[in-house]
C-alpha cells in the first residue's frame, strides 16, 4: 500500500504555501467544489478558475500526482463515500445496447480485480490469515449487501475452523451476538459504500473488548480503515447504482485458500466425513454416467 | 454459445468409425478412464495406451478440438460435476507461498470473467433481461453457497421490480414458497457444482406450473441446462475445494445493470424515497467533511 | 375492550379537583413516584404519604378502580414499558425449587391466555380477519423476539393467502422491503416490551403510504396502539427477564384459524398439492405402521 | 411420566389371549380400522362389530384404560402422526362464528398447557436444565414451524450461556453446522407433527458423535422419544391444520427461567452491559414520561 493515508484535501492544505498564485486559485476552487471537479477535464477546470490548462497540469504535479488524471481519480475516490445513490444514478453513463452492458460491466470487474491484486500488501494478507488461524473465535460481520460476502466467507471458514460465527444470524441483534467477544477473538468487518453505520459501531464495540479487528473495505478513505488493526481493500467501482462486490469476493477467495492451505489435513478429514453424510442424505446430485 | 451441446464422450462415439486403429485405442481408454486422462499430458496418455504422442495429438484434431490441451480442458469440465470435494482437494495444486496464493487465486478469477464474457451469447442475455422485466413475479432460487448469489441479485432487483422473492427465506420450505408460482412468473435458478438436488427438483416443479425457467450455472454440462428455457453460464473454476462465485457475480452485476437501464426512472424515484428514509433513520454514515 | 384508553396518570389529573385533601396528597405522591408505588401495599403507601390505609382505598375507588389492587395493577402495567431488563431481573421473585419454576411459569401463561380471552373484543378480532382476507398484500413485521411470532403467523398465512411477506427477511433493510407498500395492503406490526424503535418507525412509514395498520401488542399503553387502525392485545407478563410470547402466540393461532375458515376450499387444495410434493421429496417421516 | 411406552396396538396384541370372544372381534376391528375407530363412539363401534356397547366398555377396561373415552383418546394420539394435513382439515370441526373461534382455540391452548404441566416429570425437567448448564456448547435444532421455538429458546439462552448455536442459521446445511459436535455438547431437538425427517437424521448423527440429546416433542409416540436421552413433551393439539406451539413455548419459558435462575449474576451483568449499548445505539423506545 504505497498510497499515503493523507486525503487529497489534506495534501492541498499541506502544500498550499509552496503553490504559485494561479495554483492557489485552483486549490481554493477544489476545496469548495471537489465534487464537481472530480468530473471536470483539466481544460474545463482551468476555464472555471481562469488559468491555463497547463497550470492545472503543473498543479497536479506539484501535489505529487503523476498527472491530472491521477489527481482527478483521487478526487473521485474521495467523493464516493459522499455520493448518494441518486447522485450515482445520475452520474452513471448510459449503456446503450445490451451486449455493451455485459462487456462494460464485466470488464470493469476485471479491472477492479487487477487493481486489487496490485494494491494488496503481501504482509497484510499474510498477517490476516495468521490472525484468523490463531483466533479462538472468528466473528464475521457484514450488513446489507455486504451480508453476502460475510456469508460466503463464513460458509467456507466453517469447514476449516472450529468456531466461526456470521453476525447477525438468527434473531438476536448484532450487539447481543457480540456480548462474549474478547481479546482472544477476531472480528472481520466487511463494509462497502455506502458504509453501514451499525457495522462501524459494532467494530468500535469489539475494539473496547480488545478483539483483533480486520477490515475488508473499498479504499483507504473508508471509515473502517481508521478502526481496524489490519485492512484489506478491494475495489468496488461500478458506473451504476450497484456496488460491485466482485473484486472483494475474489480477495475473499484468496483468503479462504490462504487459510485452508495451513489446515489441509483437517479440511480433508472434514470433507471425508461430510461426503459420507451428503451421500447418505442425498444432498447433491449423484454421478451421472 | 458456439460450443456444441454434445459432451466429449458423445463426440468420441459419433466419430468412432472414422478413427484410425491407434486412435480407437485412445478412444477406448478415455471412455473407461476419463477422470484420469483429464489430468494426463499427451505424452503420458500415449504411453498408457501404447501409441505415440503425435497420435494422441491427431486424435484430438480428429474429434474437432484445436489441439490436445483443448480436449483435456473439455474432459476436466466434464468430470467436474463428478468429483467429490475430497478428490478436488487432492487434485488442488499446492500454493507454496502466500503472496502467490493471492495472485494465483485472483488471476484465475480474472480468467474466469474473461472466458465468461467470451462465452455469453448476447441474444440469451437480452432475452433474460426481457423475461425478468415482463414477469409478474420473479423468484430467485439458490441453495448452499449459491444462496449468496441469489441474495445479491434479489437485494438489487428488489429496488427495481415490484415483486421479487428470494427462495428460501423465512421458515417455509422451498416448495411451500413456490405453491403459487404460475405461467406469468419467472424463476431464476442459480446452481454451481456440486449441484444441489433440491434446486433441480424445485425447478422441475416450477416447470410443471409453466413458469419461465432461467438457469445461472457453470457450464453446458450442468443439469440446470437441461431444464431451463434460457441458461447463462459463468465459470466457477478454482484449484481448491472452493467454487469461485466471482465470475457468476460479475455476470449478475451485468444482469442487474441490464434490467435497471430499462427502468431508470422508476429506480431514481425509488432511491429518492429511500435516501430520505435512510437519512431520517440514520442507516448510513453521514457525509464526513 | 372496555378499558378506557386513558392512562392512570391522565385519570388522576382529570379527577384531581374532586379529590379530598388527603387524596390529593396521594395523587401528588403517585405522580412523582409511580414506579415505587406500583410495588407498595395500600398500607405502605398510606404511611409514606401520611394518610390512613382506608384513605388510600377510597382514593382508588374515587378514580373508578374496583379497589386498591386494581389501581396497583394498572400502575404495574404502566411502568412496564419503562423498566429496563436489569430492573426486571431485580424485581423477579426467586423461584426456589425447579419443579416450582415449571408450574409457576406455565400457570402464569395459563393466566395470560385467560385474561387475553376476556380482554379481546370480538368486533376487533373479526375486523382484523376481514382486513387480512381483503388485502392485496399482507406484510408481517416483528423484530427481535417478536420475530418468532411474525414468522409463525407468516408460515401459516403463506398457505392460505397469495401474497404474504414477513419483514425483514433476506438482506434488504426493513424500509427497502416496504418501498412498494400502498393503500391496498395491510401491515401487521408485532411488538412487545421493550418495544423496538424500528418497528414503530416502519409502521409510521407504512401509515404515510396509507396501508392498513394492525397492531399485535401487550396492552393499551403500548406505543403501537397509538398508530394502529386495529389493535389486538395479549398479555406477556412474566416474573423474569423473559417476555412470555405464549398468550400472543395463542391469539395468533386464533387469527390463523379465523382467516382459514373463510378460505377452507383453497387451503384444502393447497395442501393436497403439497402432500404430493412432500411425499415425493420425502420431507416428513412416512407412516409407521 | 406414568404412561407406558407401549402403543395401543401393542397393548391389544399383548392382551389378546385373555380377551373374550366378543372382545376379540373388537380387537380385530381396531387393528384394521384404528383411524376410523379413533372418531367413533362406543355405541357406534359396538354396532360396527356386532357387539353391545357395554362389551366395548369392558374391552377398554380389560386393556387397562379407565374407560372407553381414554382408549379413544389414545387412538387419536396414535394416529396423529399418521394423518396428513388434508385429513386433519377434513376432520376439523367447523367453527361457526368468529367469537367462538377465538375462545375455542385459546381455551384449547389453556388445556394444552394444563396437561403439559401435569405430564411433565420434575426429574426430567431438572436433568435437562443441568445438562444445558454443563454443556460446552448448546445446539438447538428445529425445522419448519419448529424453527420459531428453536429461535425463541436460542434468543434467550444466548444471554445466559457462552456458546449457543441455533441450527440451521446462515447458508450452511444442518450437517455442515454439526460437523464439530462432540460428547461435551448437547443438542436440543425440537420436533412436532408432522415430524421433519431431517431433524431426526441430524439427531441420529449427533448421537453417533456421543453428544447428549434432548428432545422437545408432542408425545411419547414421537420418533424423537426413541433417540433422545431426555424428552420433554408438550401438547400441540389443535382442531385445525395448525399445530399449536403454545404449550411447547410455555414449557420453553420454564426451561429458560430454570436455566437462568442458576446463572442470575451472570445474566444481570450481561444485561447491564447490553442496557448501556441499547441505550447508546437507540434500539428501544426511550421512557416516555
């Protein structure tokens, strides 16, 4: 994770003194209109502020970005947590023919996974698998659409580890289910924009009980990052009202395999037992010769 | 979907008469040992049968495959439905270091999505979105790990359409929940290896009620294919005991966007209402300036 | 429901002017200490206020209660919504031997049902069954422990009616699931102490959409009563930290039978179909001769 | 539990030799037509068989029943597991006016609870609370309508004990969730007519792992009785297609209180913590002065 944890507005403030007069005009404009600038070209931004396009480009470089597109990308990331679903629908590019939709959406997911591979820190990934393996109990928390990721991760970890609990399940409230969490346990909080308030509250509660906190979220601007001991990020960008959970699910696949490789004997024995049960109780289709 | 719906054993039988003597030895061997051959090199197979490696290669071409690797791939697809989880664990390549796991698993998912893009037929995709939009009620059925895909699809379609039901939910049995299904409804059955028996039974029941059946599954060898009116396939390959649901989820993203583009006004109005509610009842984190 | 919908404090205020001087001392004391008075004998209350026990008894009669025990009972009902679970645990009588527990708890449930029979208004009960039968869609909402009643009612109504939805189910939020509710629908809100805030909010939202609101709750002091078009009450008293949902479940049994009697042909046909399915798919144990 | 575990047909066979000639005619008729006899008066039965009413009455006495009504009651119990829902609907008495329904149904529940109090053995009840308190992990299993009882019991035990799991929850299958069960654990199986096949299979599996088995079911003819170490029975009779779970829920209330009385300090501390959380996160309605 080479990205600084400074956000773009912090960065502008820190560098403000060394900026030229024209660059300061740009800085002021961005601070007050970052949500609009996130979707302006360099030339449009220059026009709005009354400076040349090349001043805009030099401004980006002065802040340490490798060009205006990178600065703009950062702005888009930054505002994402702040856009309502309606604003996102309005921003969503129109997909004019359906074949196009299929390709555009799925190719965006390919890009999301590729960027996630690049951005994931091997040390963090390894630490997370170790923490999960050593915990007395593993809690997995995800609300609203993130529930599906929590259930998917829980479904597989349940075959590998002795004590895994997907929260919430059943009718007890999230907090009721965390009442016994302690410092030997880990809680994996899964949260993507728009971040559920209750997930964050529950993680804060778990922190007061000194459980290890692992976050799975979309970016370094996520509120989960501030509270987690280790954070894995996976891109969830999608030009629609949907947050794509594809790259996060792929990261979770890697996590499951990472944990399972260290418990291969146990899993083999578990599945030998289950194959017999599944066979006896006729859960899956039989071989069809 | 250019792949023939013949399976590889059918294809061997159909072409048997025109094969050379040496090729027939290979054919016989495969028919009796396809599960082993799926993981043999051409040279190993030649050795087993007592023919040269180049005879094996010509055999593949004679059956219409563009080389031995393609034939072998087809065999692997074919046997997948027949492998138990324990067999898959034993076949799973060892991932020696953890950084490697991350990259290998996520790159496999990139490949799964790319192949899914190639293999999806635009006409089928368009037909499926039309059927969903025109149905009186949309049932979405997924059991075991496929539940997460059913819930994900249901979560978003619920914002777009009037009457969407993820089955099973609550405590009624799958069949109890399908008791009112009729010919104006559609049921989307999601099933990946190892195929749940109950999913197939429920789709068969829905067919007797003349509901439209849409299958989302992993290949043309899936039992879902035989019963569905339209089938979308997405690759779920993963060299582990886990079936990756990443490419299927990406396909479902495309489906959600495809359906939503035709109901954009309705969705915008729905989310305007929900934004107010979410805001009033404090469900998401507020903007953090 | 002959009980006035005035609460006891309202009643004291209304009658204040016609009270004697000594009675006014009692009135003032109760208004400021009703949570303590709820557990005082008449003689103890007299002592605290500095009046005779018989003044206390006459005070109860002056307010229209048939004696001090009835006034005290009313106070206990009133404060129940205000007691935390910890306070209730402290108040709970000790059950010294286990056989005793069984009898005491179950006899209390018998009393709860008997009082519920007495207090249920036949006209309200009949109106509720009619509204349920005539609704386009029936939503059933219950959170926390009331979820079990919502699911139980939903389980059976699902066999009788075409469109029944237990909320929440699946991963959408309560409000997401109510987005399409309208004036042709009914929502049955089930809420027992300590009343969930979200249940009340969701019913208020449904009211803005002009759906019919039916409340199933514990008393006329319940916040549900204020918002529902029709309210059925069932006693949930229990001298422990548990709220007994036994009398409410019995009332729900009556509701299910009431609705089913008007749709007997449909149910018979539904179950004929289901018996065949259950038999074919081996869901229940077979006859054991 | 003084009732013999012999069923009525066994009893007839055992006593056959000592019966008079006329009594043997009755015995033969019952063996072949028990489902009809269960709903015949003594005089009707005599007429069918060609004996006098008093012969029928003496027959009942000869088998050890305190009269014909008791024999008939036993037959009704016996066939209950064998009646389909459709047969029960046909047998159900018509409830002609709605006020009647309310009273009849709720009074039947009062009777169910009263009989359950009488029939519950104090020693069994005490043993069950002890086993639950001493178990490492408590699994609670209920399918279909019994799910609501499993969830209700789990909701409260979760506040008292460290490790309680309601099965199934989430997306793993029942068997997946029992994979780690062992001889230090207890599983509480809840099953009422018509008994779910899967519940019985899961309990049998748990028995092979030597977990303690507690059954909560409706009668001594229940298949659960044969496999459980301790069985608590509660009446679920209802003259409709619904099985009333009211008496079972009341018994579960007693069980919760029984367990909680031995852990009162722990519960008080748990709820003190939860009150703070509930208060902070605004889960319940605040006091309304």
